[in-house]
C-alpha cells in the first residue's frame, strides 16, 4: 500500500480522504457501513449555537449528475452536540481526524460555538461554514470581504486549534477570498461549498425544493470544484482541502494535482458508502502505478504545457 | 437494533406485475436475515454506472425468503425507477439495508393493511409474516384503475392472503377507496401506506373509530441512514423528523396531519 499520509494542520492525516460536512452526520450513522477510523477523517454536520429546525420538504432532489439540497442546517445545537455527539467521536475515532463544522447567524454565534467547544477533547479543529447558500444570514460572511476578515480574525483570537474556512464558489474571484482568510489567520481552506441552484416542477409550476433554492453537489460540479481549488491554492500558502463531486481516486487526484492537500467525499457517500474507501484505494493504485512515494509530491503537481 | 449493511446483490428474477409495476427479486441473505416488515432498503447501481441517475432510491422490503431472497415492488415514476426497472436476472444492484423503523404488530388485534398504489409494497412482507404466524391479517388494496393493479395472483403467492381489491373507477374489484366499507367490528390494528391524502383519510378513520394506526411515509431521500436529513416529515410537536431513521413507520399520532 502506498503511503497516503499527509502532514498538515499540525498533525499527520493517515489518508487524504475525509467525509464532507452534511453528508456523514456526526459519524455514528455510518459506523456499520464505513470503516471510519481507517480514512483520513470526517467533518461533522454543521453545529450552531442553538438547535435549528431546518427547512420544509422537499429538502433534496436529484438533478443530472448530482443533487440539490436545502436542509436549512438542521442540527442539534452546541449543547447536545457536546453532550451526545462529540463523546461518540472521541471514543470511536482514534486515528481519523475530526473537524467540527461551525455555522452561525452572527459573528457572536460562531464565537460562542468555538468558545464552547474549544476545551473539549475528541476533535482536531474547526471548519467554518461561511458559504452555505441556504440560510440568509450565512451568505453574508462568505461573499462580504470585510465581514469574512472580521469573522476569521475574531475566531483566530479565540482558539489555537486549526481553523479551516470553507469557501463559497459564489464569488467572482475565489483567490481574493482565500487570501483574506489566510491574512486573517486561517490555517487552511476548504474549496468548495455547494453551488446555488433551483429546480421547477413544471406540471405543478412550483419549485421542487421547499426552500425554493438549494445547493447543488455531486459529479456535475467536479470541474468547477477542481478549477476553484486550483485558483484558491495558487492564491495562498496555507493548505487547501478540495471538495466537489469526488467519487473515485481519479477524481480526488484531479483536486490534489490542482493543489489540494486533502479531499472530502460527500454526495458519493449516498450513492455508495464505500466511496471513501474506493477513493483511497484509487489514489494508492495511482501512486503505485506512477511510482510516487509520498502523496505530498503530487500536491499541485499539475503541469500546463507551455507554462512549465 | 439492526446494523445496516452495504452489499452487491444479484438480480434473480424480474417480472412485470402491471402496466408500470415490476416485481424484482435479488439474492441478499445478509439483509434478508435481519429484515423486519416495514423496513426498507436503498437500491442503486453504484458509483461507476455513469448512465444511471446518481442517487439510489428507497424501496420497502416486499418479501423476504428463507433462502436469502428479497423482493421489491417497483413502480416507474421517473428516471431513477425507470433505470432500476430495466435490470435483468444476472445484473447486480447495490443494496443498503435493512433501514428504518419497522411496523410494531399488535399481539392480540387482527391486522388490517390499507394499501394505496405502490404503498402495497410493505404489506406483502407484513402479510406473509402475519400469515406464517397464523395471524388474522387482511390486505385492502386500492388503485385508480385496473391496469395499475399489481397482479393479484402474485399477491396471493407472496403473502397467502386474498387481497380485498378496490379501484376508483370500479374496473377491478370493488369500486371505491381503501377506507370505504371496512369491517372494523373486530377492533383491528390499522396499518397504512400510500399517497398523503389517503394517509390523512386513514388517520381520520382511526381517530373516529379509536383504532391504533401506524403509517409508512415517503419523502425524497438522499442517504437513507439519517445523515443528510433530507427526508423529513412534520411531527405532531411541530418538528421536522427524519422518515429514514425515525420512520418510515410512525404511529399516526406522532405526525402532524395538515390538510
């Protein structure tokens, strides 16, 4: 087996493959289906200060090559996460790394969640969701340069743990937002969150999704994710985690060659819970076939003819 | 509490059971041995099938045989079910299950299954298990028209129960709805699965007659295991609850029945 380890965020990841926030719950739901402690790690469902009820149905629908969702960040809230969900992760994930996805209505909400979790054990750091297109207030941080800088530097002052910011694709130049996060003290970036989208039931002349619009994920967004990962990675020196439509080792390698140090698998889990294991095996097979000793040698190893 | 498994299962048999409805049997002992009536599986064609719709689809378990076979009733609604209806013996399907909360059968009451359309599926399994246990079980099955009726001979073969057929236009069986002209004198336990208006009517019927009712509901589903939170229904306490893990079977009193 090729050496799939990666050193970043102050630790060693045993594999570059993580499960994306919102697709793996709090881990426990997939315990019988995915060997969670044999993959790189997982990013939890978003945690907000107060529990969130979420949106009315339909919340999910299929679209060619992907799906659209508008869950509305339904989650159990900080207190129940700490009491019920984090202990399971602490006890069951020894080798895999856990990032807690954090969301808020306001900077104070984010700060309260990070402050509330920071002294707990059982996780590595945070992935800050500034880009979920489903909740009106959440869109502000990811697309507003000043609000984003203030949010990240505010959180930086509260924690020594790794702080990863999950970028929205819904900006004209993702490199600008990547640099803002880096300058504000982020340790890493996740690129990208879902794309805003909408489906219409033409017979009923109504939106398919209860929330009207939602976030599009799945293989359909892979080329956009690879492109935006490439743009973000070129703009910063902190590590980037590539996300969007990954369902094979080859898909993951596109992100890695574009500059991602780690990747996240999301929608593919719904197609087949063995997706992360298949992605890992595919990367290992590629490394063996190309005689690559260290995965780090592939990060950003894209060559563009005429630009070598 | 069962732990769901993910397994490739060989298709053993497919047959057309009405104009747009198919009966599919797969070899799936690891799920069959755990399955209970009312539970479901996610059926899909896997990550490498680029021609397929992406997501798997939820199906009630329609039959479970001692030899490890599982049977599913599949009606074509859209691209996902169209693709799955095209499988032939020898194909493999990716199966995730068993999933969800099963029916809880009353130990002493007769069982009356109220099945609307493709909502017949879980009651094939309920009927067969109840019949095996020598329980008093009735299956009241309604469709709009005769051409949609799932082959009654197949229902008899799977369950051993003679279905009480209804069609809205009277083209087969009794004319009317599944809740019409029911004999409830023996105070049965009611189980219902079908379109929302039918389930609301069943909930109303159960309330009026003070009979216990469990319903199996359906919503668009992403993962089937509780992570995506896509498949919610509204609880009687006004909360969105997941039909995949908290359901799909609910006591009717747990749900809000908005009209």
